């Protein structure tokens, strides 16, 4: 059981780092903003559809691409990954229980709790999106 846990952790840990760090590094450079700043005439800048959208940015905290939604997305992904791991481990424990009633009961409870956890995460993320859409 410990070997399976170590293998899963060695697979999941780099995946979490990629999911958390990659969006931050790719969103650091905005080529549209740079190109709009190079237009010397402000009337041409406001006439351009791309630049007019770039000049009217959303709130970086609560906007549709804000920090709160990114955090909610990352937490939902992490919770989903953890739930899948728990379901896999519980399923393997259930299969190798050899008819032991307590192991089967514990495995069944772990699967139920994981599914309930995923439902709670989905509802929480939906509430966050609803509130941001209502306030934005």
C-alpha cells in the first residue's frame, strides 16, 4: 500500500506544480498591451478594437480571469485529483480485502466521502463563479 502511495505522489506532485506554476508564467507577458503602447496617436489606439479592449481591463482580483477564479480553479483541480486517488486506493483496498467486512466498509465510506467532496467542490466553485458574475 505504501508503494502505491509513493508512486502516486511521485506522479501527482510534478503535475500539481505544472498546474500551479505554468499559468502564472504564461500570463506574465501580454503582447497586445505592448503593441497598443507602441501606437503614438491615441485616437488610433482607441479606434482599434483590440486596443480598446486592452485599455479597458477587468479587475485583476475579481474579474472573469481574476485571481479568485484562478485559485478556485486550481483548488478544484487539486481536489479532483485527490478524490480520484482516494477512489483508486479505496477500490484497490476493497478488491484486496479478502472478504474482511471492516476493510470493505472503510473502502466504501472512502469512496462515498470522495464523491461527496467532489460535489462540495463543484458547488463551491459554482458559488464563486455566481458571486463574481453578479458583482462584476
